[in-house]
């Protein structure tokens, strides 16, 4: 099987950030679950080499929760907390 190894930590963080915004991730536990899901997906698609330091990569990405949270900004946090079913004026 060919392993592409084309994804770096920055690209994975960008993907995670986008997915987290779409899914309304608002805590570190859910962020860590998302990290697991994304890495598993890329492993199954052979976009990551299982022989690489995946534990280190997972730890580094999980620890980037604070970076995501600080870059998400108040507007995103407000949007995450907002109920889409509530009528707006």
C-alpha cells in the first residue's frame, strides 16, 4: 500500500478548525474526539503513514485546542451557542 504522507500538522489543524466550526465544537473533549476521527479517517485513506509518530501528532493536535478556541473568536462562540430554531428579529 502506498502512503502519501502529504498532510502536515498545519493542514490537519486547519481541517480540524473548519470541522470544529461546522460541528459547533465548544470544549476540549469534543475537540479531542474530532482529532481522533480525522486522524483515523486519514489513516484509512492511506494519507498518513501508520509508522509515523501518530501518538505525538495526536497529542500535538489535541493540545492545539487553546489555539483553536482563541482564534474562533466571540462571534464563533456566540454562533455555536445560538439556537438555530429560535426566531430572530
